[in-house]
DNA sequence: GGCTGCCCAAGGTCTGACCTAGGAGTGTGA
DNA sequence: TCACACTCCTAGGTCAGACCTTGGGCAGCC
């Protein structure tokens, strides 16, 4: 069986024209190199050197092999170099999970933070929705993520809360936000909710459903849209009200719904922002980096309230 | 230390998403593959797979490694393929030594013979002069050769005579070739001799010198030229006479010296055409091929006389 | 909750990669 | 021409590691 070690010995021997010289250069005893060459000759099925009194002389078959040996060793070196660079976060890809709305107020800054410290890397922020991200984590396709969880609990996952974000009621009608919104009023509201695809599992809705269960009603939305931006824009046009995280309010309301206002729910409701990864997993440097930077960003944004 | 074996296991695991699957595909037990992956991870200094309940999932570092691993294994395969093809005489170079005049009457045909049987190979017929070729052989740069030797004898070389070629006297003056030329007449002749560079060691001259030693004279040439063609042409113009192998007479006289004639020496003198290679050397298929074909050609040409 | 499938860990065998020591051949210099 | 220097090979011994089998733990599925 062919091996890189044999090729290394072959090249050294070829260049020195001598097994002893090659052995010295490689730091081995001469018989060791001799053995490798013999093994290589057996592997390729042809004599590579003529043993001629003083030293050895490559055959034409050796001439043929040499460029291929160099290419092979070069490719192996390159592989090692590339992987080490990736492991040191000099190149390669950093993949991190993040749910849709969190990405709205921390995503771009987080990516900027990473790129500043590690200019060579690619960054992938994956996941539109918390539960989707959660699933990727369970399957191991994702190492760690920042997600919004209504209740902090899991068995196979380690969930580390880093901040909480209040869910607030937004509306273009000043009367709707003149005082905190109770469960009763919420049940009657005409709402637009984002993340249509994942409606049933969306974290915000789970919170709302739990709130409304006390009144014996089911939460109903009048409009379903895919992204929060659209939802906020619809609120701005006065077509519906919505419930969104407080952080998103600061980020989107001035731009997309300048006339709208907001108020708390009563009782106040919160999404918990947490770092999640598989239990018993040792985290890679890349994951640790992302967790640290994401936490800093989220905490800085949410502790102002 | 990185090894091809590790890369093979890595790729199989990557593709199957499972150590067991990779082990089955490679024909190993699962713990063996597991061990290789662990060794590879240690070698590159990064985790390549997350062990996640059912199966394993490649990390982004593994994504980075994969194309390099494929390139490396591909290059190794290519190396093996190229060398095996060269060893089977499908590609690569065949190098064979041949002295100047022999090449004149067998060279082109010999090359044609080789190319007909092995269309993919390159052919190198090296050596202008017998002694030069002999030296290349001693140094191992050449595996085997057909050379002209005045006397068949050597210590470190195996010399196998395959034919002999008579040395004949050629002249444009019919009177000079009307009867066999004795040593006495030869000593007085005005001669043109080829292979000026190697004058002292040229095989033909050694024969002549030995012949003339009996008369107590030294051979003297009036003209020295590099190649036999020029010598024959000068003979054709009547500027000098010469002594050349009989085979060359048939080949060159009609074309380069149409008016010239030839006669034997008295006593007759011969160059021995022999296959030479280092003693105790096992010959490669390429060398055996060249020896066989060259012998056939030379024998076919010389046995007519 | 049992079953299956997958991984790791432990322990044993055997190949092969390495060493040292000694013998044979060749080229060089006295 | 002889001895020395240099190269290669062979022989025999050590040790790492590549492979195996067996058994245990954990996740996902019926």
C-alpha cells in the first residue's frame, strides 16, 4: 500500500542520489530509508533506483514518479495547512444559529465583530426560526446557537440564558397603546404575526398562548407574514397591531412605522434569549467565540431597558 | 503524522455520515476507522466530526478538509497509475545506449520497432561514441546499451556479443580498392576518420592501431571529422580514403559516395557488436525489450555478408 | 420500555517502522 | 596496489500502531 512516508523518502533519495544522504536529511538511519524505498518499489511494481556501487541512480520510472510524488505531498501539506488555519479561525467557515428577530438587532453587528477579529473567515448565521434552529442543533448540524425560548428547559440540550427581552404591543392607533394591554384586550385585538411558516411553534406565540389560556381564549391572528419587517410595516399602516420583542421595536419602528407607538402587556411577558448547545459537548473555539460575542451584543442591547 | 490511510477513512466517514458505514465500505471493523479518525483529528489539531447519538456529523473544519483530502488521494492514485503504466511500457521513457555508427544502420528501425509495439512511450537513444556510452553504463545512468568493442572483455560489465561487423577500406580511387589492403598499405594511406572528439578511444581506431602495431607504425589520419556521414562524403570526393564498418558501407556509400568502392583489409578486421550492461544487474522489461529488438535488427543486417 | 443501531473503551495480536551492528562492493588517494 | 572512505545490504531486536473482538452506554424508534 502506497504511503506518504514512502513518497517523502523517495523524493529525498531522488534529490540526494543516495540513501544515506536522504536518511541524514530525514533524520533516519539509512536502512530505514532503504526499507521504505523497497516497499515503494513493491507497491508500484517497478524498480525505482539502480543500486550502483557508490550511491543509487533513479530509473526512468522514477523520473516518471517524481512529479506525481511532489504533487501528492504538496496536496497533503496544503490540506494540513488549510485545516490548521481553519482551526485557528484564520480561514474557513464559522456557522452559528440565530433566530430571526435576534438577528434583526444583533446579527449584523455580530458578523462585523467576528470579521474584525478574524478577517479571513466566512460567517454563516443560520435559521429563520427558533425551533428550526433547535432541530438543527439536535441533529448536530449546528454546534451552538442563540435562540429565543419561552421556557428555559431541556434534557439533551444545555440552555444558558443570557438576557430576556420584553414582548410589547405595537399599534398605529395611539388609543391602543395608551395603557398596558391585558389578556382580555389582546384576545380581541386584530393582530399581524410574523414567521408564518412556523406559526404553531414560534416562541412569541407560545408565550402569548400561555397568557391567553388564563382567559380561556385562543390567540388568533388576522394576518400572517413571513418576516418581522413586513409585520411592523403593516402595523405602521394601521392595518393591524402586533406583539414583538422590545429590541425590535427600537430597531424597526422609527424606520418602518414612524407613527406607531408601543406599550407593555399586563402582566409583562418575556422571551428568554439563551445560548443553546448539545449537553456534554466540548465547544470548538469558533463556537466559544460566537457565544461570547453574541452574548456581549445582546446584553448590551437589552440591559438598557 | 498525516497519512493517506487516515484521509481515506475520513472521506469514507464523511460520505457515509457514519463510522460503521465507512468501516463496512472500507472492509474494516468500526473501531479501526474510529481510531484513524481520532489520529487524523490529532494530526490536524481540530475536531472533524461531532459524535451525535446516531452517527457523526462533520464540522466546518471537515468541510474545509474534504476537497484537500480528495485532491491528495487523487494525486496519489494518479502517481500509482502513471508509474504502473510506465512499468508496463505503456507510457514513460525508454532509454538505451547505442554508439554512433550502429545507430546509423539500426537506429531508426529500432525506434520504429519500439514505437510500433508501445505507442505511448518516449524513446531515447543516447550516446555518440562507444566509450561515452560505456561510461554512462558504469555510472548507472544507462541500464544497457549496444556498443562496438574491439575486444570482448570487461570485469564489472557483462558483455554479450551479438554480431560482428567487418571493417573495410573505402576509396574513390578504384586502384586503392582493387585488392585487400595490408597493414603496410594502410600505414601509407591518406585517411579521414570520424568521431574526432573521441579519437584516442574510438573502437575502430583501436582495431587499426593493433593491426598497425605489427608493422611498427602508428596510424595517422589526415582528416578528422565528427560524423561518419561527412567522412564518407569526403571519400566520395576523392579527398581521402577511410576505414568503416561494412554495414555503414551499404547504408551510406550509394547515397554519399556513389563512385567509391571498398575492399577488405588483410588480414580481415572486425568490430564486435555487443550488448553491455552492469554485471549482476536484473534487467528491466524496457531494457530486455530494447536488447531483443536491437539484436534482431543487427543480426538481420550483418548475417547477410 | 424494550429493541436496534451507533459510538466508545479495553485488551490482545501482529505487522511494520525504526534502530544498531556487521559484511560486501566501489572509487579515491597515498 | 593497497587501504581507507563511502555506500549499500542483511540480520536481528524493539516498539508503536493498525487491526481485531468483546462489552458497555446512549439515542432514536416502535
